[in-house]
C-alpha cells in the first residue's frame, strides 16, 4: 500500500509538472504572439502619419443614396487627398445604413455595400491607407450604455464588417471599433470594446484594430484606458482643446458656443471684454474668460499632447490622434491656421500620427460644391506641413 501510494503521488506530481510545463509553453507562446502583434501595430502605424477624415459621406448625413454619395466625395477628391500629401483616409460609416446593407436592404441602400467597396478600393488604389471607422448616430451609441442586446447587435455588425474587408490588404486597412462611444462608464466600455475586438480578430486575424477610450475619446478618456490583451492594436484619441476656440459659433455641444466668433489663438486679452459681452450668462462668460487667462498657446497644447504620449510610452503601444480641427465658419482664418499648426506640430514632436477633421465639412481643408472640383485652403495645407504635388 505504501509503495502504491508513493507511486500514485509520484504519478500525480509528474502530471502536474507536465500540465504546468504546457501552461508555461502556452503562456510563452501567447506572450510571443502579443509581442509580434505589438510590433505589427507599431509598423503599420507608420501608414497613419498624416490623415484626413472623409466625413459626411457614408456617415453623419442621413441620406446615403447613390445620388448623394456619388457626388459628395468622388474619385477626384480621393486623388486630391493623395496629391496634398495625406497618407490615409478615415472613412466614417453609419451603423444603421450598414446594418440594412448586411440585412439585404431594398431600395436606395440596396447597393450601399458595393458603393462603399468602390470607395475603399479607390482610396487603396491611390496609395492611401484606410481606416474603416464605425460612426453611428448618438442614439445608436447610447443604447450601448445599458442594453446587452445593443452590445450583441454591435458585435454582430463588426463581425460582418470585418469579415467583409478581411480580404483587403491588412497592411493598409484598419478597423476602428467605434467613434466616440458616448459610454460614460469606462469599465463598461472596456468590456464592450474587448468583446468586440475578439469578434473582429476571429474573422480578421491579420488586420490591425484601432481602439479608443470611453465617452468622447478625449485625452482624459485615453488616460483612463487599459490596453487590450490583443497586441495588434493602435490606440486613438481626439483633440479639440480648447473647445472655446475650436468650436466657436457651433450650434451643437455647449449652448453658448453659438454666440461667439473671432476668438483669437494664441489667446490674448486684447478685445477680450467685447468678446465676453457676446455671452449672456455670467457662468458662461467666466468659462470664456478662462480661455483668455489660461495662456492657450503652443506650449500649452504641447503639454497636453505630452500627456497622451506618456500614456502610450508607459503602456508600450502605438498612438494616433484620429480627429483634431477647428470650426471655420466663425473663426479668424489666421488663428485657425495657427491652432492647427501648433496641434499638428505637437503631435509630430511626440511621434503621434494624426487625421485632421475634416476634408470638406465645417472643419474642412477644402470647400466644394457637390459635383464640382474642390478649392483647397492653402493656409491649412501649410499649417498641416503638407504641400500639393
């Protein structure tokens, strides 16, 4: 009995050691795969140095019929993006329209996917990389805050979308999980994002994923984010600081922004009182006054971008800024160019790739009438450090 017991204990120890050895090998293999994924993500991030957002084309419109999308941004526009020196396009796609397309929609969206495919392939043919950016409406995103059904719907949509584009060049086709999630609970968003990333990876093992922080993907949201277990991921944040300058005159967001115009950058107190008088509420006037008193200039912007860079360095992950820009309708053109130059310069100083918001919208680098050639704002091209070829 003693000999048998010793034998069985020895056999159990042997098995435990064997299982432990297997687990160590699997862990080492996973770690090696993760390192390989991180190296791939860093290498591919070099395709995302100087980008442009193709907004209001397949998203932010409500009308995605061929009659509109074919004229809003066309092959000539994509060729111009390449000539201006952009190296990638962030292509926003509406979730509802995409769901209808995958569900075999009839009517105006029956050919939504073929039109989207032509656009993606045209971007690639012009030598540009493309970010497939799922860009739903606010109402669509807000269902993710509490509804598990919405998460399942989101996951299914990405599984279909990633599988659809997995046969394109993985070096130049990137999958951005969600634009500005608007999920205020950072822990909930972390779980959702990790779940969707696994679904994408299952059907598109070679593509690089782009992940972001909760809520509006701003700097604070990035700093609260824990990287995914998947190594082949690039992280993204948006930068519009200070909104008092970049969103002056805007009729969305904070109500009093719509009352402002001609706010200068860099901030100087000259003319401050006259500009403050445009804002009706005392608390709102105080917010605007702080813009002037907080010394918003290149040094201030650089300090904030440095925080994002430090986060990426600490986690050893690649980082991009997928949106930055200034609303142009009510902004002094020279001040707008100054802010874009200082932000772009700060990003590049820290080795962070960027995509300006946007091509022809309210923050645009060009002006254009549908179906007509675009007119390039040379001052903004210069502020971006680019030059038309």
